[in-house]
C-alpha cells in the first residue's frame, strides 16, 4: 500500500520553520519536495469504525427533542417553522462536536504554552470555562512529575505514506514506576477532553493514532530541522482532562496496534479512491437488435 503522491522536482527549502510540513485537505506536503503524506487523523476518520458515535448522536437528538418539546410541537404546525426545527434538531451532534472542538483546541493551546514556557494568551486565562482544565492539567504535571521533551511536533513515515502532529513527548519516573519500566522511558502523550470522568472519554483509536506516531521515521523540530523519530515506549498515555478532574490512561501503541492502523489506512484509501468506481450504472435490457448481434 502506498498513499504518497508525487508530482514534480524535489528541491530542499531553506532552513527555518517553513520546512515543517503543514496539513491541507487531509494531506501533509513536505516543503520543497514532491512528497505528500496522508494525514493520520484523516486516515482514522475515514477508515476506523466508530459505532459509538451513532448511539451518541441518537441520544443527543432525543435529549434535544425532549428539552425543546413544546417548541417542536408548535413548529410542527407551520411548514416553514417545521423545516427550520427539523434542520436544527438533526444538526445537534454537529453543534456539540463544534463546541467540544473549540474547548479541545483551547486546552491544547494552554498545554502547549505551558510545555514551551511561553505566556498563556490573556483571552484563554480570562476564560472561566477553561480555568478548571488548566488547573487540572497543572495538577497532572505536578503530581506525576511530568518532564516534557516536545510539544505539537510533526512526525511522518515516508515509507508508509503518512504524517501527523503528536501532542507531546515526555518522561515521568512515577508513570514509569506504575508501568514497571525504566525511569527514563520516553512516552507519547495525548490529551482528550470529551466525555465525563466516570464515563467513556478515551477510545481505542487513540491508541492507533499514537501507534502511528510511535512508528514515525522522521520528526521536524521547531526550527525546521528534520531528525530521526526518537524511540518511545509501546504504551502511550492519554490524559483524559475534564473540569472535574483528570485521568492518566495507558493505551497500547505497539507494533501490533500499528499493524491495525495500516489496515485502517487501506480502508481509508479504498474510500478515497476505489470506492468511487465500485458501483456501476444499472443495467438495461438489450434491444432486439442488440440481442441478435
């Protein structure tokens, strides 16, 4: 399987951050080359089964319906209002995902600022909704003795044709002790802000995502330098971060999980290319002349 695309000459760009690949329409293009690498999150969204999302969306729609039942009943009496209410109701899951995405993005900005030692934007510090996330993140860092080594780093596998941006790399003697591995073990970390602490909020696809990053061949530093991907442990840590607390969740991300990621990559590639030509036009009965020919 090969999902890289080539179209043109290869010329190394000048040194600097502009050398770091950036995502665009599901791909990472390596600057100054003809190489395009499929985005890891795009691969997972197109090829990884998510049956839980069907039930989540259905439950959300039902909850919205009962919460606004009088308005929906009134709207049902007028065609224009009915159409508007129907459209609002069926898009509830999109609104919820957008809200979660905004919080998730803001939390990632908070985490990155802390990891890099840069000032946290005033707009984020002033956001009362984000304050408990930051407090709980700082508690995680302090209580588990987290020592960060990289944040928001683009990594890629030129052989298997993908790239992505990992949340962070870190060491923690306390996590290492809990997992019974050497104290200086390097881990891949990811942050998830969905769900509730006493419910599902971390799913197996996060392990597949980290398994891909673990098997990256190269990484790009912030100055644009391309370096070999450092060796990391085959168990990664997802920080399930919520306003009410946090949970460090260990997820397997070894070679066996990476093999599954590669199967998912094949399914995603099928959806992107071959699926468009699998179903042909309906057949029609031949005419008498065609039958006789």
